[in-house]
């Protein structure tokens, strides 16, 4: 969550277009992987500098370059120079406080997305900014940290007959976006389990810990919710707009499919919000109910014994002339009074349904 | 409700277009029914494979194929192949986590809907995804489980003079959608009764069970509400769009009628939400009121007897020089004090309207 | 209110276009009135069957037919046949669960409205569906029950010089709609009085009865509110659309006037909602305040007498060696202690503003 | 506020266009003032009948007629006849329950506005409906009551070099609307002061009177808020629409300026609403806090003295064999017990931060 | 905040276009700075009157004039005369209650913005209105007070190779707007820290001071939120509109970048609102929880000792015939009763989880 709040005032005062990494710095090793493929051919390797991939520009194969880690600004700079990318785009890649967005340029599309993970132990959602550059036969992917997110895509690239191997770079882009969006479903399933656990807790034995968890989830949803509208917009734009020559008509229907997924996720985030709000109402009601229970116990105890104590007090007085004290059956009679007073009060409270 | 929350992360990592059944698996027997009809002719039978219906493609009769159960993926696959259906559509048929939607293709329309049932005993709404494929003279219906939902439609097909027998496949589609939407009215009537019961309970004797029921209904409404906007959109599209040659002008007015129904349902879902919210307010007020009642009982008891007990305590003291103790009428006089103190306090509380 | 909730699942399974009366059945006598007029001529009579009015079709007078009661389906059927009305329109006339709406056909306009009445005693709003068919020189009005709603219109028709007598059927339609909308103003005035009464009650002496009334009004507003947007839409359409040849340009400005009325009503329904919400806040605050008052009374009583009782208890102990008990002025001195303890506590509570 | 709620059911049943004054009747003397001016000439006088101003129609001077009081319907009627004003417009002038609106006719514009005043003593906002008719060189202003609202405009008309004297009737309209909108700023400043006073009260010493004031302001804002959207719409229309030949291009920019003012007022009404809502939360929190304080006092007193009283009670018992009673140091030892019990409880409560 | 509420009724009654400074008057020294530059040349100096900069109008260098302080109305007047600025624009510069806005004229653009600062000590946001006039090679900046806000811009102007030195006046405008928007990020970071501190306080030890701080932040957010939509609109207009010849195509993409920043700020203001609302819920829950704790302590104490005190009271009675009093083991037996009663009550409360 720290990601969502600590906004970038870090660059205040710098000229626009300055290539400085803004955002949380991760200490992962920096690496560049390259995959070059077409229907018949597949080459995977790790490269040291961007210059190594320049010669693929003139082939008809598709080249996918994954940059893991944003610490080495020179790599971004080199891509900017060799592939003629706008300075503001390079700046946005390095500033990991971007909203998901699509920017269309003549020669390339720039896409910013957020990958999400729900940490089970702390109930906090962590975000990773993933930027994509789609050129006519090149795809650059910029990641904050290396993990297995794109492994299924790589696995599918290994199969020569897969659709992925036989169509263009726009389809690769779709497959990558689909992989990122699938992570939202995983997060949602985890969230779902969590909400169910909390709900059960709420009905069985609500405690301040339950409240803290509800508040925690609510907080995460406030920030998660913020990423949904730009994500919807982004996929709507990819699905609807037919201007860019980089996106083929047939790929566009696939983006429509991811758009549907995003709408479903976004709707369920809204539902969770409503659920959480209703859970808070239940929590408040249950506190009030408990307080009422406490009050009733006190009232029953006090109301029964206070009159009895008074009566006992009366016959503890030291007046010289108190005829009852001399009566042979005074004491047992008083016990009868005690019993009948308490029984009638108990009946009274029973009728009020307090017992 | 589990349906609405357990979103499909199951397919994460699979290539798009993979035909895998995603969603709750129902253990109903799988079956395919076929009805072929025109104004003069009606044939009903159960078929084993899709191939059995292919020869109807070249007739001018209308063929309605109902696939009950989605376990047998090969059937869906066969339909895709023989009727040239897009891979994503086949995928959507098998993934029962879809939102209601309409997708227009050149040769066919693809419609996804949700049928609802309110289980009386658990107050939970169960959803069934029903997909429809409308081709020029074919209608495919894909259902999760077999039940009597479409029985009235079949009954009407038995009547040779019915309008249904004498017009096109688009009218059959309308009749099926109308039958699904009618289920919402049934659910609404049940919900209505339930809400009324809860409301009466709330006024007569609210308990934590009432609160739990309110919360249950609220929860169901949160999820039900989510299905309304796409349903409205779907029927608006069927009613308004005049692009598809598969929908005749005259059928469109009938869709307008169903659209009206959906708007009415959607509006009453909103009203229920408001009602439920107001019921929660009443519940909270009634708890506060009850607590106040409890407090008053305690206060009246304590405030009357505490001063009396003090006075009794005073004359229980063992001082050697306490002149009152020797007085002949001390004890009766004190009883007068007791009575007058309690009477004045009772009057005081009466005036405060606590009694 | 029952009207608003008990939605029509009654027709589920029937073929569309079946003429069945759906909704609450009223036991009013069924009747058909006919008024035929132009600037110089006016004829009023009760007819038995629709066939009696057919010959007016070819005159240049205006004919207004009022059908009171929807039990006799054959009348609706006859109108459909003779005036060539769409089956779905006839169905809508008979189904009194419609939303207000306007449907434009080539030869006629179909208008559905809701007339409202606030029952003073039960604070409930009752709705009556009134359907209008506007043909070139015919107006049909379908009512659920006969009452004096249209009496002022009939009175004005009696005046030969009135504008109503000298212009077309569209102006009659306007006058009828205006009469129905005027009922909303009457209802609003009643509601206004009611709200003011409740508000005064709330400030002077709120009780659970007040809460019940607030909840009752709120409930009615939830349902009333639902009818406002379609009513606005309906009048906007009548005011703006210039397609239908049945509505003259000059009449349209009058519809604009009714549209203004509907907006004012709809805005004040919103204001009432806000008012009711704020009343509930006041109610909850006043309960909390009262509880606090109760608590203070208890605390003041208990806190003053509990220490005194303890002191009295101490000198009620039977220790052999308690020097104070032998003191000549012990008892009076203790009374001084009693008085000073209570006075200082009273001052303390005075300072806390509890007294 | 009575204005805002008591909606006009008064005219129900009358034919549209009937000239009847609807709304609160003010008992101010009725008067008509006329100002005729151009750059070189200025004439001010009171006239008795509208006929006196007819001859200005053919001059190239600008004539501003102010009608104070709406009781004399014949004046409105005369204006309608001589200047050819639509019957519905005349009706709207007389019905002071209008929403702010602009109606464009071929020869004139009809503008309805609401002037506001905040009565300091009762915190209630009073509304006055001011209607304007803008003809090519005539401006009619219809007011409910005479006051100094337009005095600054008259003062500026006295200066021959003022812009007002040298441009058209549309500029006079702008100046009048600007004067009315300026009243909203004055009201806002008063409201501002009031809110600040209440807020201070809330933090220092909230009472039920504070709550009543908050509710009062809230109520006024509910109704004030209702007038804002039509006012915005009205000025947007004056600013944007370029259809009417009565409004010159250069005047339109001035209307844009007033439009800005109205947006600012409307936004601050929204802010007040939010502020009031937050004040209510604070009020509720402070009641709860106070109740907690009360509870703590009670609990501390009761919890300390109840155990002590019990111990004292024990040694007040009359058992024959109670060895402690014979002990020489029994009584002083018990005092030690009393002190140590109370001290430990005090420490306990101190730790709980209750003291 | 005073800025946001004290709206300008100060000018009520003045003719529009009167040059009067409306708003809080700051006592800063008034000064005019001038920077004239192009790629090769840079001149900075302080000027006394606007006339000193007139000769730059005919050069091809860019001139940036900063007017610090709005007290000297004659300067604004002179700019209006020499550069032909509309009277309403001059008025808006002097009235510091403007909303952020863009006004396009033929020869110049007029931009109003609000710079913000969060005062750490009082948690209040202070606003400064900054107006910009963009002419073809002139930029005027009007500020309320002199501070270092634009220092980074001046620093960058000192570098001859900076982009800023080599492009047009529109780019300077962008850089200035970017500098103002960057201040929002700084404010946001401060707000972020503040919210985190309050949140921690809330969980550890909520007090009425915490509530006051929450209310303070909420209040500031209400007013901050009001400035966001016009700011978004302003930058959207600068980014999208392609009408003005004063803005070059390439600069527009830079404005798009600032637009993104403003959207991010505006979204996080919304998130803060949600956070604050959720904090208030937590606060209320925690008060209720605390009250319940208090109640439990009281109930446990009272319920245990009240029965015991009664029993002790019984054996303090002075009846002559009370056999128990003579028993040898009566007193120790009673102690056993005392202990067993309290132990069973303690177990009872333990089971209820009150201990």
C-alpha cells in the first residue's frame, strides 16, 4: 500500500524528461532477456546491452525484450535513442507511480499496467508497474522485479504450433496483458477467502482484531479501486479504437475478451466495498447488542439485590422500639419476603425477555 | 452466491481459446435435445452427437438444440467446427463466470444470460448461466443443469397455431429470453415476501437472527445488483440495434417489452437496497431504544433504594449517643421517611416519563 | 404500496400478447363513457360496447372514451381490433405494473401514467395506472377505478368557448396529463403537512411511534421516487420530440409546462428523502442524548449515596475497640461528614454540568 | 423555507394559462416604476398603467419597467396583450413556485430567477422570485416585494458615462442578473459566519441547541441546493447559446462571468453540505464520548465503594463467634484494608486511563 | 481555509470590470521581475513600471514578467492597456477567489491556478492564486506573495542548452504550470505522513484530539477537493484543444503529462476522503468498544459484591431469634458462602469472556 500513497514529489523541480528512477527501489539483479521467434524459429538469450538486439529490426521475426529492474537508466536511454521513443515515455517507464494508460504514437504504442499480488500474511496488496512498448515487430517489457509472471507465456512460445508463434507482435502484447490481468483473478480468489474468513469470525466471535482486519481490507480496496477505471479505459481503447495500424482487427476481439475480464474484476471490487461496508454495520450492531447484554446482567443483579439489601438494612437498625425484632417468626418471615421479592422480580425480567 | 465470488482464476496461464469448463461443476446427466419445427411440422428427439442435426441446416425449418450440462467439451467443440463459431465464443460458453452480454458476428449472435432462483430456506440466490447462439434458422441453448425452465416454451411449440410456430428463429430467441427474465419476477415475488416477513419481525421483536437475515438479503442483493446493468445493456442492444440481419424489425418491439421488464426488475432491486438500508437503521435505533429501557429500569431501582439503604445504614450505626434510637416513635417515623422518599422519587421519574 | 412490490410473476409462462388482467383486481363496476365534441357541439353518454363509438371515426369531431375498470378484457380486445392497436399495447393496458412510458406508433401514441393519492390515515401512497391512447381524433383513457379525477376536465368541456373545445385531441391529452400531474402536487402538499407534523413531534417528544412514521414515509418515498424518472422521460419526450404528426407544435409548449411541474415534483421528492434522512439522524442523536441523561441521573444518585452508605456501614461494625463510637459528638460529627461529602460531590457534578 | 415546500396545488383544476397569483401573497403596496434611458438621456418615473409606456416602443432608447408586487393581475395581462407575450409566460410570472429558467421566444427572452436572503435571527433563507422579460429595447422586471436590491443598478444608470448607459438592453439584463447573484455571495458570507459559530460551539460545548441549529442549516441547504442546478443551467444557456438575436456576442462573455460566480456558489453549497454532515458525525462522537465519561465516573465510584461496603457489612454481622471483633487492633487493621483496597483500585483505574 | 470560505461579497454592487483587489490582502512588498531570453541571450532585472518591458514586444526573444503582489492595481491596469487585455480578465487577476480556469482569446490565453501548501503545525492548506497570461512571446505571471516556487524554473533558464531556453513561450507556460502542480505532490506527501500518524494514534490510543485532527483533515479535504475538477478541466483543455495558435502541437503532449499528474492527485484526494471516512468509523467503533469495557468492569464489580453485601446485611440484622448467629461455625461457614458465590460468578463472567 505504501506504493499507492507515497506519491512522487521526488522529482519536483527537475526538468521534464529527466531520466531518473522515481518510486520504491528494488534490489533485484538487473537483467535483459531476449526472445526472437517466428513460426519456425525460436531463440532465447540474455543480453548485456540493447545494441545486441538492433539487428533484429530488419528481420521479419518478432522480438520480445524483457527488461527486469529499472535501476540501469542507460538501458532505457539506449532504447529511446535506437527506437526513437519520446522522452516523456522513457520518463514514464522509470516513474513507477503511473496510472495504467495507453499512449498511441505513430510508430509504437506505449502501455502501462499494474500487476497485483495479495500478500496472505499481511492482507496487503503489492503493485508492480509493468510497461510495454509495442513496435511493428518488437515488444519491450519493463518490469520492476523478476518473477514467474510471464513463465506461462514463455512456455507457450516453446510450442511451434501455438497460435502465439504464428501471428504478430500485437498478439504477443495481448497474451502478456492477459497474463497480467489473470493475476487480478488470483488476487480476487485470495481476497474472497479472506473476506469469507472475516465474515465467519464476525458472526461467531467479533473482536477488535476483526475490526482491524476489516479496516485493513477496506484500505486496500480504496487503493485497488483507484487502479480499476484507468485499466478499464486502457482495455476499452485497445478493444475499440481502430486507428493504430499496429493492432490487427482480429487481435482486437481478443482485447475485448480481456476487457470483459477487467469489467468483471472491477465490478467485484465494487461488490467487496459494499460487503465490507455491510460488515462494518454488522460489527457496530453486534457491539451495541453486546453492550445491551452487559447492561441487562447488571440491571438484573442490581435490581434484585438492592431492595433486599435495603430490607436487611432496616432490620439491622438499632432502634429501641422495633417490635418486629422481638417476634418469634420475624426472621423466617423476612426470608419469605426476600424470596418472594426476588421471585417476582425474576418473573418481571423474564417477561421483558431479559433472561 | 459462491458462484458470484469464486471468480475464475482456474484458467490462469492457459492459452486463450482453450476449451476447458470453468466454474462450478454440476453432476447432472449430460444430454442434447433437438426440436425441429415450422408451421406445419414438429419433431422432438434426443440426440447423441451434434452431427445428427447437421442436415437441418439446409431445410427452411427452425431447429432448436438444447445442450444440458457443459461437462462434455467435445459437443461444444463440434458445434464450433460445424457452425464456424469463434474460439472465444466457445470458451465463453464453457466459462460460467460470464456477465450477461451480446456479441454480434456476421453469421450469428451470441447471447449470455443468467437465470436466477431464490432458495427459500437459505435465502440465497442461485445463478445458472444460459448461453444462446442464434443462427439464421438454428438456435443453440447451453445450460448448466436440466430443469423445467423452458417447459412452457416447449408446450407452446406443441400448438401449431401459436405465433411461435409461424415466425423465425429470432422470435424463438425472444421467447427463451422472456422465459429467463420471467424467473426474475418469480424471484422478486419471493424476495418480496421475505422482506415483508423480516420487516414485521423487526417491528414486533427484532433479534440478532433478524439482523443475520437482513445481512443475508443485503449480501444477495449486492451480487444480484451486479447482474442488472449488463442485462439491461444486453436487452437495450437487442431492442435498439438494427444492424444485425438476424433480428427482424417486428421481433425488436418484443425485445423492447422484455427490456421494460428488465428495467422494472432492476429498479426494484435498487428499491430493495434502499429498503434494506432503512431496515438496518431501524434495527440500530431499536437496539438503542432497548438499551435506554434497560438503563431506565436500573436507574429507577437504584435511585430509589440507594438513599433508603443509606438511611437504614445510619440507624444501624453503633454510636453510644444517638438520641433518635431512644425515641419511642423513631422507627415508625423512619418508615414515613422511607415511604415519602420513594414516593417523591417515583413522582420525579413519572414526570420524566420513565415509568 | 402493495402495488409497487407485488410484481407480476402472475403471467410467467403465458405467451406474450395474451390479454389477461395482471395486477390487483378492483371490484368497481365496469363502465364506458363517451364524450364527443367540437367547438359547437358536445355529446356525453355511457355506452355498452366499443362498437357504438366506431361511427365517430369518420367525423371531424373529437371523441374521448373513458374505460373505467379493466375487468372486461373483451372491451380492450375490441378496441385493439377496430382501431388496429398492437397486441403488446393491449397487454400493457391490462397489466397495471407498468412504468410510465410513451410509445409512438404510426397511427397512435400510447401513454402510461400513474395517478397517486396519499391516504392520510395510513400515510400510504396508492397508485392507479391510467393508460391513454391518442389517435388522430380519438382519445381512449383506461382507468383502474372510477373517481372524480377527470371531473374538472369534463367541467371545462361544458364551456363552449374554452380553448379545450376548439383545438385538437392532442390538447385534450395534455389536459388529462396535466390533471394527473396536479394530483402529485396535492399529494405533495399532504406529504408536506405530514413531514412538518413529524418534525415537530421529533423535537418535542420523539417516540418509537415517530420512528415508525418516519420509516413509513421513507418507504413510500423509495417507491414514489421510482416512478419519477420514467415520468420525467415521458414528458420530456412529449415536449421535445417533433416526429409524431399527432402532436402539434403549439401543444408541445404546454407539455413543456407539465414537464416543468414534473421536474419540480421530482426534485421535491429528492428533498424529502434528504429531509427524512436528516430526521433519522436527529432521532438517533436524541436517543443517545436521552440515554446520557438517564446515565447521569443514575451516576449522581449512586455516586453520592454509595460513599455515605459505606461510612454508615463502618460505624455499624461491631468491633469491641472502636473509639469513635464512645465519643460524645461522634454521631453529630458524622452527619457533618455526610453533608460535606454530598455537598462536595454535588458541586463536582454541578461543575461537570450534569445538574 | 415555507416557500420551498408549499407547492402549488392551489391551481389544480384550473385551465392552463389562467392568470391567478399562485404562492405566498405579500401585502406590499403595488407599484410600477419606469426608467427610460440612452447615453444622453435619463427619465425616471412611476406609472399607473402599462399603457403609459407603450409609446417608448418606437424610440431607440432603452426602457426598464419594474413591477413591484404581483397582486394586480391586470398589469400582467396588459403587458401580455401589448407586447404579445405567451399566456404560459404570464402564468409563470404570477406563479412564484417556478424553478429558475430561461425560455427563448422569437421576440423576447423570459428569465425566472430566485433572489435569496438569509434571515440572521432564524437562520432561514427566504426566496423571492424575480422574473425578467427581455425585448429588443425593453426590459420588464417582476418582483414579489419592493426593496433596495436594484438600487446599485439605478445608481449606475445615473452616471451618463457608465458602460450601462451606452449599450443595449441585454447588458441591463446582465447587470440585473449579476445583482441578484451577488445576493447569493452575501448570503454565503452570512452562512459562513453562522457555520463557524456553530463549529466553535460544537468543539467547546455541544448542546441539543447546537444540534437543532445544525439541523436547521441542513434543512435550508437541502432547499438551497435545489435551486442551484437550474440556475447553473440558466446562466450556461445565456453564456453559450448564440441563437437569440437579443443577446450580443460581447454581452455573452459577461454572462460567462456570472456563470463562474454561480458555479462557485453552487460548489460552496456542496461544501457546506459536506461540512454539516461532518459536524453531525462530530456531534454523535461527542455524545458517545460524554456518555463514556459518565460511565467511567459511575464505575470508579461504584467499584471502589462497593467492595468496601461489603467488608464493613461483614463486620456489622452479629455472629456470636467472630474472633476478629475482639482483636485489639481489628478496627485500625480494617482501615488499612479499606485504604489499600481503594488505593489499588485507583491505581488500576489510573492505568486504564480512566482518571 | 479562510480563503475557501470567505467568498467575495466585497464587490457586490460595483460595476463589472472595476479593478479592485478582492480577497485577503497580503503585506508583502510589491515587485516586478522581468526575464528576457532566447537560446543565446538571458537578461534578468527588476523593473518599476510595465512601460519598461514594452520594447520587447517587437523582438523575437521571450519575455517573462512576474508581478509579485496584487496591491498595485495600476500595474494590472497598464498591462491591460498596453497588451489589450479584456477588462474581465484584469478583474479576475485581482479577485483571488477564482476557480482554476482557462480562457481563450484571440491574442492571448488566460490561465488561473491555485498553488497549495500544507502548514505542518496547523494541518491547514493555504492557497495562493497564480494567474498566467500567455501572449505570443510574452508570459505574465501574477502572484499573491513572493516565494521560491519558481526558483527551479529560473535555475533552468540559466542553462543555455536547456530545452526551455530554445523553445517558445508556451513551453515556459508548461514549465510554470508543472512547477505549481508539483507543489500538490509535496502537499500530498505531507498529508500522507499526517494521515499515517493519525491512523497509528487511532489504533494505539484514540482521544478527542485524534477526532479533532481527523475533522481538521476532513475539512481541508472538502475544500481541496473543490479545486480539483476545474484543475483537471483546465489541463484537459490545454492538452486536447488544438484551436489556439499559441500552443504548439509538441507542447501539448507535455501538458498531457501534467494532466496525468493532476488526475493522480485528484484520485488520491478521493482516496484520502474514503480513508478519513473509514477512520471515523473506526473511531466510533472504538468509543463503543471502550464504553462496553467500562460497562463490563462495573457489571463484574457490582454483580459480585451486591449479593455478598446483601448476605452480610442479613446477618447484621438484630432479630432476637436468628439461630445461625449462635452457631459455632456460622461465621466461617458464611465466608465459605462468600467465596463460593464470588467464584461461581467469576466463572460465569469468564465464560461470557468478560474477564
